[in-house]
C-alpha cells in the first residue's frame, strides 16, 4: 500500500513552495503520449519544466480514441503543435496482452455473473480497446507499434494536418531514446522508419 501520510506531507511541502498559478497551456507546444509505467518520466528525459508539455499516459502508451480526445483538447485549447509518441522496452502492457483471457476473467468476476457472461460473449475488451493493442516485445515490434500509432494519428480526422509527429522507443535498460518515426507535414509525406 502507498504511504498516504508521507505523500500528503509531500503535498503540503509542495504547496509551501508554490508561489503563483501557472498559465493554462504548454509552453513548449508539445504533447507526449507514453506509457503509464512509472519508469518513463518524459519531464526528466527531455528536461521539461512544469507547464512545458502535456503528458498523456495509458497502459502501453498506445494511441486509442481516448488519447485522440486528449490530443484534440491539447491542440485546440492548450495550443500544442507537436506530438511525441514513446513506447518502451520491458513494457507491462506486453504482459497484459499476453494475459488477455485472464484479465477478462478478473473483470467477469468483479462484474458478477450476468454482466460477466455478456462481456465474455462480446469479448468487450477487444470491441472497446480496454485492453492493449498487441505489441511484439522485440525491438522491431516496438518500432512497428510506434509507426502504427504515428500513422493512425496522421490519418485521424480529429488531428489537424499541420501537426508534427515524432515516434520514439525508450530503453528502460540504459535510458536511451531512439527516434524511429517522423511526420513533418511540409517535408515528409509518409511516416517512415528512421535509420
């Protein structure tokens, strides 16, 4: 369990150092889509300060409709113009994909027999993307998943055509970040693997 009293004491110390409200928006005009894994810290990787970028996290860091909704808000309200998609090695999302049937059974148990039976029949998780899109744990699989997500964003009707997009694979082994995809509207017509 989390040490809630320690966390609340930290929050009180944070409030003591808090001098003025930050303006709404992202100073760097950047949105970052990445995994919820606590080892992935874009603020440290890119040396960002509070208020520089909008960080959108989910299990696996994959582009889903909910991510697109968040990106739309970031672009239209917060004025971000660049998207980074970051997938990483040793992702728990890969393990979740491999345990699809087990996760469905857990949800069925929590929802009860009637709703659980309906879920099992419909395979609800595939229909609504509650479970992750498959990611091959090899390096090539991670590159492909990043390129797939950049391609999905590029083609999505809610993502403006003038948005720059960059895809990366982050190594949890050595902290390296490799650019593997890029879409710059005025220079590159198609998403491509980087060498």
